[in-house]
């Protein structure tokens, strides 16, 4: 495992700028999740590290070694894509063994068997080892392709939405598994996802990308509790943070333009009245859609609330975020 | 505007039974969800309600009229699919107005209706645009416009948001629900996403392997699942299941697992043998002095709350607690289960035992 750094990396595809002087360090042994909407540069970043794409400007280094001019095969990285790519004519076991059978490695068969069985157990596919890869369901195929990366011991694992095609239960299981595998093995992982639950629960660090630039890097808790901007604050949290004109409430600092309120930053039962527009019972909690001085906001209350649409509820901010005209956090 | 009643509807494809005899009622104006994993029969049920598939047996009533064997064209309904098919050579306005023109309405009248629908959907400024260059959201709005312009008795939607990414999906689901609230038309909606079902639905039918497991309002289904399947399919993380072997008597409000006694709502029936004690993650409190112990094996930070996984004598248990509460991996702690929220299940059938808390809300199909 190794530290990976990108320094001033830019990449354009025709007129589209995918990365704009991106500088980021993925510490050795960390699980870094890149967050951002489509087009923020997440996947391009992965492809720069893997060597599948080459920067127009800037450098990528792995373990202190400059990667310029090295092919993907020379970089000692393992990749898992959203779309599984297995060898259809081979069995699950043969697919998992494949990376270890490379003539470069000369791994003894006993060691290979041990590793394959261990990984198959973790991914709950032990009973399918002798099936043809094509005889598996989509979820099983994706687990095999994750497994094929895990049997190796590369400098870094690069993963592009590897869980997005799996069903909810398996995704939840694998989240916990991936995190514990990573922590136990001390693996370095760079991971791309749209799913903020994956980011929050698995990452040691989250990198927030905006138009090819890194705008915040920190633990999930730091990004959630101390976001640097409206953009960063909007990446995490369900329901999304409410962004409203700061003037709606008293107590805003002088140059504040917007106030940011997560559900836990809205105190209920005190302050000014808001109208309940809609009540959504989600089981463990209830979402309230409120109208406050002509602005919509969403907050959360206990599961068995008596509130119904048409009722009013008093609200006021509690330790809110404030942002300036550029969306930068000022308090 | 329509009430839709399903009575003992059943569908076979050759030797395969897609939907076992099912009965439920969609009331006029309801936003009604058909929820279940893939292959559970929810889409087949929807297609039978819409007339795209004819039931093998049973009756379907729309506003009291039996329509089970009538094709879709005679049912005055509109169907919105996951993949919205628009006519690429027509502009937005013509796409929306097409169903009216093809019914023989005059161009002037159709135009008036199209503008009205476009206003409801907030797309009146793009009526003259070609559909080719539109964003995913606008394409979806156009497809919806084409469905609502005819003012059908009911809408049927088969995972209409399934192809959208998460952020946009949330936005569209709110928009769809708000649209329904303005128009008040009966809507039947198929999804495999339990959160979407809870969020949007007035009522939910939960299906598994062709069987209606439960139907009712979302919070009741969440609180008082009729079967083990419903309890694990709804909620994320799902309900915790502690398997045990024992006996409980009618009227009791205590159950013993291992050496620990737990409270629960008084039972209205007894049972013995392999049983399951069910408790939701947010109804577990970590309490160092509680006698039932577990070792913390993982914590997952979620912002407001965190999920704590604990190894216990009855398997892994997940608890949802506030994110500022201390929970360190490796620590051993006690657990307290809120007795008012517990459900017991028979292991073999997966059926919830009747108690004072869940009587009256367990509606099977």
C-alpha cells in the first residue's frame, strides 16, 4: 500500500474541462471517497491514477514515484468498475485466481487457494466458486469482480461505484465488509460514488470535487459538521440542508447572505410560525415540509408526530451555518 | 377520479403463478404504492389493473364497473413507464397534445389543454423546443404531461423514476407527489424502493413471491409488520431478528431469551417452538448496566445518527443512536429494547403473533 498524490492535474476532453489543476493526497492506508455531481471530475481522477487517461498538465505519483509514462499494468493498481467485466468462459474460482496467476507474481497454488477461499467467504460467494461466471446473477458477478481486486495486494484500489448495481441489503452488508477489510488490511482505497451513505459510512476521508477542483477534504464528520461552502454542505445529509436568505431570521452576521439549516439545526416549538405543507412518515422518523415566510424547507421530527398538513409549527435556528454572497461559509 | 377494487385476482403464466389470489382496494384520490423485490408480482398486478395483462381469475372494479377482461384502451387510464418514450421529431407541445389530436379534438382546443398542463408542470416556456435536446427532468415532465392531458380516471406508473440518479430522483418524487396533490387523481405506482414507497404513498401493498404480504398506511406497516418479510424489507437497516426456541402464552407481556427477560405488548395468542423476537434499530438503547450484552463490532456515521453493529448471543444486532453518543468498536455494552415496539414472529411461517399493539393493523391480501 502506498500514498498517492495528484499535483496540479488538469485534463480537458475537447472543450469540456474535467480536471482543473487538481491537487489531492490520498494518505497511505486511507479510504478516500470522492463526492460531487455528474461532471465534477470524480471518474476522471480515478482514470488519472490508473493510467487509463493521461493528464494534460500536472503529475500523479504513487508511493513517491512519478507515474508519468507508465501504463496501467506498470502501476500496480487494482480497479473495480460499476460494470463487471469477468472472463465468461472461466469459473468463479478461475476468475478470482486470474490476477494471482500472472507470471510476474509466481504465487504458490496453496497461497492462491487460501486467498481465494478467504475472499469468497467475505463476499458470500463460496458456494458458487465452481460455477461459470455467466451463470451468476448481476449482484454475484459484481461481487466476483470486487473479489478479483481483493485477492491482490496492490499499491491502491480504485473503485468506481462498485456497489451501485447491487440490491439494498447486499449493499448494506458490503459497506460494512469493505470498511472492515480496508481497516484490517490497511489498504489504500480511492472510491467514487453518488451514494452519500456509502461516503459517510466507509470513508476515512471525503474529497469534495467541484468542476475539477478539490474544494474540501476531511473526515465525513468534518464535511458534515464544518462544511466550507454551500456546495460542500449540500453533498452530505438527508434530507438535504436547507439554504434560505439569512435575513429571514434575526441574528445573522453582517455579511451573511444565506443561512444553512440541517434538520438538527432547526429548533421546533420556539420562534416564528411556519405552515406544515406535507408530512412524510418514513418509519424511524417523519419529514416535515414547511413553508416559512414564503420559503420551503424540510426538517425531521419524531416518527409518531401528531402534526398534519395545514398545521403550524414554530421554528428557529440553532447553531446554523452562514454563507456569504459567493456561497463560502463565514460562520 | 376512481376507486379501484381488486378481488381474488390471480395470474398464471403457464405453470408459473406470478400473482396468487390477491384482494385490496385503492380509494379514490389515493397515491397507492405496489412495493416488493424484483419478481414479486407487483408489475404484473399493475398491468392487470391497467388492462395490459388479463387476470387468469378474479375481478377488477373501476368505480364499481367490472373491467377485469377489458383491454387498457377501454379503461380510461394513463400509463407512465420507466423509459419515457417521446416522439423525437415533434416538439414538446405536440408530444403532450398527441393523445388529444389522435382522439379527434380540434387543434385549438388541444392547444388550450396543452398550455394548461404545461403550466401545471412548469414547462410552458419550452413548448416549442424539440424533445431531443431536453434534460432528463424535462423529458420526464413531458412524458407526464402526455399522460395527464387526457384527464384519465387513474394513473399507473411503473418505476417512473428508476432510471434517474439519486439527487434528481428525490426532486422528481417530490414534484410527482405535489402534482398528485394538486390534481387529486388516483395513482397506482410500482417501486422496489421502500423509502420511495414510504415517502410518497398514502397506502402501500407489500408483495413477495406473488403474495400480498400486507397492505395499509406506511407508518403502520413500518411499526407493525404482518410478516418477517415485511419487517426486513421495510426500514434501513431492517428490523433486528433474534431467533429463540421457547413458548409464550396468550396474555403474557414478557419473553425470555437466554437468561434475560424482555417486555413486549401483551399477546393475544400463544405459540411455542422456533420463534423470532423483532425490534427496530432505533428502539434499542445502549445502556451499560442493562443485562443483555453485546460487543460493538462496527459503527457507521450518518450525520444526525449512527448505526452501531453489536455481536450478541443471538447474532448481529444493529442499533440506531444519536451520532454524538459514545460507541467504540471493541467495547462491550448492554442493550435495552423498548418493550412497546416489539413484535414476535413464528419462525416457520414468518407470521407476526397477534398482540394488543398490532391487532387491527394486520391486513393480509
